C-alpha cells in the first residue's frame, strides 16, 4: 500500500464512525462481512456523541467484542 492510499485490500484495522442512519448496517452486516477478511485484526465502532468505542478483536479464529471507555482527560 502506498503512503497516500486510502484503501487497501488487506486491512488489519477498520474504523467505522456510527451514525443513526448507518448504525444497524455497521453493527451487523458490515461486521459479518469484515470478519471474513483474513488480515483483519480489529474492527472499531466509534460513537459520535460519547467516547465509548466498541472493538471487535481477533482472538485466534474468532472475534471478541470489547467496550473501551475513554479517559475523561481526552476531552
């Protein structure tokens, strides 16, 4: 992947910013599709209104969900 590329065929991390209109697609359909990517290690769902991302991390052959509360010092 070149330094200026915005897309890669073999991502290790994907970040989705949730919105009311895309939330269900990002949390269900895209999750099912993305976890089939062999190189993917982490899928992050970021809230727009609170610092509480949800991570789906590869754990062997499966993915596990982790909620990551952010420090208030980042505000």
